[in-house]
């Protein structure tokens, strides 16, 4: 197969204006880069190949009988129907692909603006239709941010009367989870501007961030593949990616963090391609905000640092390693600075909180939801040891070693545990985007209108089927996209940056706490590579298959041995069959 466009399409696609574009840095061959990026692609091919295959045969769903408790069911699919739908989908795409002249007429700027507007309109309609009220951690943050915006810091003290306080054994929420103060700061700024009566301003910001994140993914697709056709495909795929839009009712840092991290990735890729140092400034600022909004976005920091180190070796740009060091100091330092600032404002002391060792213990244990999902082990160990992190971690390591020994001695159990943990997160196609608002309170009656249609009506049932097929196609195409990148030697630090983030997210949630909603911010990262795969498939010549088909077509033209008259043979055959 060939992934190059035909001569006809080359003529039809608009030529790039070299005079008006930023000069791209000359690519240099680097053995270190080649080894690193191809190892990343190989691991991703294996991981998502497994997820893609399993998505054809199985879907994970939230148990309707235990819906509010997030209990996951592993539901077998009618794989024949799934394969049939994939065949019809592929045939339809090949039919549409014949009209290649269409892509030359499309103005991608209008397409990008249309994607932003479409995502924003759908999101705004949704959040104002259901008007979800925050709960659990989301409400703790709203409660704190709205009060600190008015100068009240009582919720940062132990023994304070905050939401769900009994769950924390008399300690303040932020003695257990001080990293949440990053999003408290963002929320406080919003509430100081728009008032503290409602979380709707943050939900609107979520919607705008989803639209901006989609625009960022479209830009990155054009950056790394340089084809209007692939960007056109990814824009359509993003328009169909409804889960993050529905997730905007969740007043938490996931969406804002995702948006900032994607645009930080855009600027870092631009730096790799142009060696323009000024683009590192917005890259660093956006990554800092991303980590403040959602501390798990340190995964992006790790990916950025790895690629900057490779770039240092490849291009002999020692400024890259300096920027990597500056990023680490800025991201981690800003988070600690925010925590110390709130502690000072509240005139209290905030401890380090639940550590990653405790989250590892949680992630390796069973849960009533699904393997490795939330099970209260981390918080219980921390509070039962009077917030003494050393004592808590000592117990956690003992439990971790016990779990690892069990898995070592029972390999079948270990395979089932991690296999089900992977699928319960990645192969739950809604990623709790509907659950996250359905189980909460609302400021309007959701027993009618759009809320009822999505929560309990035919629209919700359609979305479940749609999400299942959409993600199945994305997983398959992403796996093929990674393979094609390796096959056609398109793997480099620019094209493999987002896949490295995906690999980091996969590895982290494989070992630490898992939930399907944590995966939601990663699924848009799959789309550029899925779109590249689809474009490659549609443009390939399939010469080997055509030869086989042509030979098969020749078979009926050959006369059977012993019969010179084909008409006579036909009459004889009919007589014999009678």
C-alpha cells in the first residue's frame, strides 16, 4: 500500500505557500530518536490492538441496577453486527472518497471555525438544559472557592463544617488532597469575576475549553501530517466526539486541564519543527495552568521532558534541556506555591496529603466498581495513621507486596485483573459523560425535555449505541495509524509526542487508581492518528488485491475441459441438475 496522494489529488489540493509559512527546521537523522519513538509506537500498537479487538466482542457499561455506585458490567456484544457495521462504514467511505475534488474546495479556516462553533453550541445547549449541581469532590471545591472568594478560609481548617466532612475523620479535605487547591484557585478567580451563586460560569468555560481543545487537535493534525484531507477528516471526527461535550457539566479541572495541555503540545511541536524559542513561553504557561487544573496532567510534563531530552541529543540544542528543567520547576513549584499561599491565607498548616504510593495500593486492589477503581484504601490509610504519611506508606508498601505476590503466584488472576481494569476504563464508550450529571441534582426539572431524552429516553439509548461504534472504529483506526506511521517512517518527536502522552496515561491508570472518566481527556488524542489511518486506507492502491480479483474475474471465461461449446455445456449441466 502507498500512503502518498495520487497525481490527480496532488493537483487538486491547494499548494502550500512557502513564502507565507514559517520556515521548518531541517530534519536530522538521530538513532536515539528512532529507537525511542519506535519503541513507543510498538507498545501502543500492542496495547490499543488489544483494546480494539476486545471492543468488537465486548463493551463495558455502567450497571443500571447500581448506576449511582458506578458498578461496571462486562457485556458481550454481537460481534457479527459490529463487523457488519464496520464493513458498511468502510464501503460508504470508499464511495465518498471518489469525489476527491471536494477537498480542494474546502476552506479549512471555515471548517475550524465551524468545528469551534458547533462544539460550543451543542455544549451550551446541554449545560443550560440540565443545569447540573456539583457533588462529592466537585462540591468541596465549589464550596471552598466560593467562600475564599468572599474571604472565608474556614474550610481549610481541620474540624471545619464542610461538605461530606464525616468521610475525612475530622481532617480538612485539603489536608488529604492539597493538590486540589490548584483548581480552587482557578475557580476562585472565576467566582470573584462572575459571582458565587452558581457554577454555571465554570460550566460555560468548560464548553469553550472543549471547543478550543478540538481546534487545537485540528491544528496539531495539520502540523504533524501536513495534509488538508487528514485535517478535514479529523474535524469531522471531532464533531462526532460528543462525550467531552456532555462532560462539561462536571465542575472539575479535567476539561480546562485537557485544553491547556493540548495547546501546550501544539506549541512544543511548533518548537520542534521550527526551533523558534518564543513559542516555548506559551507552552510553559499553558502546561502550568493545565497541571493546576488537574494534577494528573503531570503526565504531559513527563512526556514533554522526555521529548525535549531527545531533541537535545538530536539537534544539539542545549536550550531544550534547559527548558525541560525550567518546566519541571515551574509546574511543580507553582503547585506547591499555591498550596503554601492558601495555607498562609488561612493561617493553617497543610500536610503533603495522600501520596502516589497510596494511590498505587488503591490501583492494585479490587473495588466494588471494577478492578483497580476507587476503593477508599488510600484515604483510609492516610487518615487512620493521623495523616502521618510515613506510617501510611509503610502499610501501603506491605499491602502492595502482598498483592504482587498474589499475582505472581496466580498469573491467571493477574491477567484477568489487569485485563478487566484496562477494558473497564478504555472500553466504556461513554466515559461517564452522562453519568457524571445524571446522578447529581439539577436546578431544573429533568423529567422532561433534553435531560429526560438523554438520561432515560431514546436519545440516551441511541447515544450508547453510537458511542460504542464510534470508539470501536477509533480504536481500530488508531492502531492502524500507529502501524502506518512506523511502516512509512513518519515517527519522530513531533508525531509521537501525543502518543507518548497516551502511553503515559495508559500506564499510570493501569497501575494507579482507574476510572473511565479519567480516560475521557485522552480519547481526543487518538483522533489525529485515526484520521491519518483512514486517509491512508482510502488512498492506497491495493495492487495485490486487484490482481487477485482480476484473476477471479477470468475464471468464468475459461471453458471446462472436454466442452468446446459453452452453450451445450450449459444445457448438459441443467439436465444433470434436474
